[in-house]
C-alpha cells in the first residue's frame, strides 16, 4: 500500500494528497480548508463527478430527480450511511435533471439508481431504493 492517496474535496472539488496514516477527521482541503471527510452526501455536476471519479476513494453514486418520490424517501438513508462510511467512500448525488448527460453516459433507465465506482470503473449497480441495512450489506460486498 502506498503511504498517500488522492481525495477530491467535497466542497471545492480540488484534489488533495492525503497521508494514509493521517486521522481522517483532521484532514482538511489545502485549497478551501474544508474537512475532507465530513461524512455527508453531496450533489455533483459532471465536472465535479470526474474529479471524484479520478481520485482514490471509491464513489457511491445516487442518481435521483426532484420529482421522484422514492428518491426523496431514500435521501435520508443515503445520508445516514454516508456518515457511517465517511472514511471509506465518497457519497455523491447526481441529479438526472441538471446532469442529463451524465445519466445518459451511464444509461440510467430508472431512478433512484445506485452505483459503486472504483478506480474510475463502475463495479456495481442497483436500480431502486434500499433500506439502511440492505444498503450497508450491498456496500460491504462492493467497496
Ligand atoms: Zn476544498
């Protein structure tokens, strides 16, 4: 294992080099000073998505839309699990309304759709919302 890795900032999306042995709670962005591991899900544009995809943390992606009832119900579950996995993965949300090209790129046919992206590659996909324990089980299989 290398002694440092790249993490994109959840606030300004600049890439940061992080020492592997640094306590994650202390890591701050060199550009904007925001915590690098806040344990929160956040919305990304296509460009911001690429910054996170091209860093070393796995991504858990939630494709959603404002008119989608199941997406609204799932949002707090995604948020809760994001907190639980703060050190291990980035939880990003892609609005299929504001980022239709990104949704098209991944051929998203229904929402919500969840996806795990590792080393720039999609490694798992799940159409439809999950409960918290189901989501954790799914993530443990794929992260
Ligand atoms: Zn930043």
